[in-house]
C-alpha cells in the first residue's frame, strides 16, 4: 500500500510504521516512507534493510541524486573515483550521472535511509520488486531471469544505466 494524503491533510503527512509498504528489491527490504507522489515529484525517502554482503550492479542515474543515511551496519561506497566506508550516523551523496555501487559488510546486515531528489526511485523500486512476505531481507534470494528482466526494463524506463554486474567498481567496467 502506498501512503497518500487526503486533501484535508495535504500539508502535513504522517506515515506510521504499520502503514509502510514492504517490498523485496533484489533480496533487500525496501519500505517507501515519503513517496514521490506525496512530494509532487520533488523528493523520495525509503528505509532499506539489507542482508550481509548485499550489493547492486554498478549503475548511474540520469535524473536523480541519491543520499544514503546509515542507521545500522557498515557499508562501502564507490562513486566515480571516490571510495568511503560508512557506519551508523554517516551520510553520503551519490550524484547523478556518476557511476556508483555500494556493498554491505559481509559480516552483518545493514539498515539505512535512501533519499532521492527529485523523487522517482520509489516507483523504480516498485517496478522491480515483489511484495515482501515479512519485514526483513528475503532469505536465500538469488537473481533469476524474471527479476533480471524487470530490472532491465525498469532501468530503461527510469533513466538508470546498468554498467556492470555486482562487484564491478567504477572504472573497472572500461577495462
């Protein structure tokens, strides 16, 4: 379920924990909190709960900057020629048009807030995801042909370029 505001509460919007949408995106739990629809396209914020070792393919966004605010765990980020290891309370901006990837520590799960400006990432997540059966990372998840097809179609639709498979760092895709 996508939280929306009624006309009488348009300026103040509250999303309760129990009202969040639960999606499995590439095996990780995504809970859109502040949606693109709620902000008229200006912003999006979601909670992500990832399994240990989780990482997406190397990619870049044509339309939005991504901001990650780490709540628990440790995550390594690579963007362009930069590299950083972040933990609880740390924040990073991944600018649009710059290839980037991240990897959750193989030793523990991680949770973080992901934000985008402008919005739209929540719609991308929905296009790739399946409804989550429980509020946590999907157990024993593996990429399959259906998920890969949804990912590739959503990337085309939402202006995200896949550059390399998980584990490919920026600059390695050209070698």
